[in-house]
C-alpha cells in the first residue's frame, strides 16, 4: 500500500553533498529513521519524497536548499564580544560552539570570523544553502 500523510514509517537512508561527502546516514545512527509522514518532523523535501513509495522500494532524490534547510540567511550572522567566549579551547574559524538561549534551548553556532575584540557566529543550520542528495529505502510502513 503506497505511503500517505499520517503513516508512520521507517527508512534507511544515506545523505550526501554534491561532492560525495556523506553528512548523515541511518547506518551511522545505528537504526532506521522513524517518523510520521507529513508531520513536519523532517525536512520538507525528504518528507514529500516518501509519499507514494512502498515497503522495500528504493529511490534517490536531490533536494534544493529550499526543500531542505533553506538558504543561508545573512541576518543569522551575529557579532559578539570575544570576552563572552571561554579562553580554552582557543577559538578558531570553523569551530562549533553550543549556544544556550534564555529558555534553555541549545543549538550549534559556527565561528565565522574572529576580529580583534569580537567574533562573528553563524547561526544558520550547517547544511543551509546546500543541495542534498539522499538514497532512501522504505523498511517499514
């Protein structure tokens, strides 16, 4: 029976960038990805791609940034004083920090620039602006 919105499914997948670099996989996670189709818990393009598939079916998809994590948003580049960072380890461009919000939520932020007195953090999702490729296999539906 073809998959439709509201179905709970399990999929094996491998996600790669256009250069072939694997950024995520169910094998790496150690278990299939389980989610409710159409509930908005995963990226839109992946969610839409499984609709109509059947158990055991495999497919390869290519998602634009709009179908995945969106474009890079310049307004998510934020400057802050260097004094707000811990001294160790020494901050370097490309390093990820964990930022906590006032309500306790935590998320990663990449150091994009280091100035004399301040740093610029990139709060965009690490895969924002990237085209994503997936190999999907429906394990259970």
